[in-house]
C-alpha cells in the first residue's frame, strides 16, 4: 500500500516547531515582522493573504498589512517596497502575486531587498540557490523537500524527474533536488517522449498545471510521486496534475490534493521569516 504523504500533518509540525522558536526569541526580546502587500482584491489572492496572516498570528510573527487599491501605480508600489526595505523593524516583505497587468512584476520583485525576500523570487535568491549559497528558497519547492525528508524518503542518488520548469516551482525544485544529490531531469512542453522520461523517475515531481494529466503510464512501479498541481474538476472538487486514483496502487508514496504540497507553502514562508533573522546578520 502506498504511503499517502500527509502535508497537513507535516506542515502543522513545522509550524509548531517555528512557534516554539519564535516564543524563545521573544523571551530574548527579538520580534519578527512580515509585511504583506496586496494590490487589488482578487478573491484567490485575498484567501492566500488571509491564510498567511493567520499563520503569522499562530506562530507569533507580527504581520503588517498593506491592502492597496487596484489602480495603485507601479511607482507607488515601488515606493512602498523601498520604504519597507528601509524599515529596520520589517524582516520580510511579501508582495502577493499576480499583480494587476499595469505593474511590472519583475521590477517589483527586483526592488525587494534580497535580505527581506521571504518568497525567494529575487534574482539574487535564485542565483544563490543555483550556486549553493545560503539564501531564501522559493516556498513550494522547499516544502516538497521537507515532505520527502520527513517521510523518510532519501533523495541522494535517486533519479528525480521534475515535470515543469516555472520560476516558482520547476526550476527551484530541480536545483534543490540537485543540492540533495539527486540525479535530476527537467521536462517541459517541448520534451520528447515524456512518458519514457517520467518513467525513469524514482521521485517524480509534477508541476505541469494540467488537471489529472499524469496517469500510471507515466509512472514507474514503486516510484514516489509529488503532485504540485491545484485545480477544480468538473464537480468543483480540488484535484492535482496527477490522476491520483489511477496511480495510487502503483506507487510507494504519493501526495494527495488537497492536503499534500498545498499546506507546505505557507509553513515554509513562515520558516523563511524565521530564517530571515539568520540571513540578515
Ligand atoms: P506554469 O508556470 O504554468 O508551468 C507549467 C510548466 O509545465 C511549464 O514549464 C510548461 O512547459 C510545462 N508543461 C505544460 N504542458 C506540458 C506538457 N504537456 N508536457 C510537459 N510539460 C508541460 O505552472 P506553475 O506555476 O509551475 O504551477 C504548476 C501547478 O502547480 C499549477 O497547477 C499550480 O496551480 C500549482 N501550484 C501549486 C502551488 C501550491 O502551493 N500547491 C504553488 C505553485 C503552483 P513550458 O515551460 O515549455 O511552457
């Protein structure tokens, strides 16, 4: 029977560990503050922002909330980010994406000080990850490494195949697996013979953005499958990029959707906020 990797449980463990750390820091008079910036009121973004603030409250991290109107100009947003960069009380800055179309996301990300870049999207954070230096790591892939490690799954020496090469999931995921001494292959929409390549994987990470695309024809028997996808099916039920029911009896471990990778992202954001103290030294 496959191990169903419980992201809800593992993320709760991480949050509880962080809560203890933060409370010990408070006893030494050290506070952590995250600035959360949202532009406009996209309903999905509002849910994510709300969940991030709730997690801060649970762990004991202060959150400063900036809810800006949709018509905020790029200049106004950059000015706020600069102010937050200068504010010594702010350890981390999170600008919720996507931003309205009239604002250049890359420019905003590059304006966030790399020492406050808790999302790990700044080119300097990405570069540090690539060359094996300490820095902030993008939260979803960092969470996947925790899911594997805390489930007792060894990465070293394993054939790891990542399907997807986005800047927020696929690319940093590949770098992290490499850092853990996996043998990594990255697939994308131009990959030929995807089934054969995916079937080589001992650990298959799927971040393709297509509901239930991966069935057991893509999966080696006994592989570990991590499903990053997040969609609503025709019955409005959440599902992933993997056809869970088709694959589950064929694998040694798999993440469900919901309750797999999803809950890890916020836990790792909280972890980055705590690590910011170390990185800001
Ligand atoms: P994305 O930016 O749309 O990237 C998808 C990647 O899949 C691209 O690299 C694309 O290749 C590749 N791809 C598309 N069709 C393919 C095919 N037929 N064969 C092989 N590769 C193919 O998506 P993302 O932002 O990485 O997100 C992926 C999924 O994860 C989405 O469902 C998203 O909602 C979910 N997600 C979940 C979390 C979480 O916290 N759980 C966080 C982030 C994302 P090209 O580069 O060639 O176009």
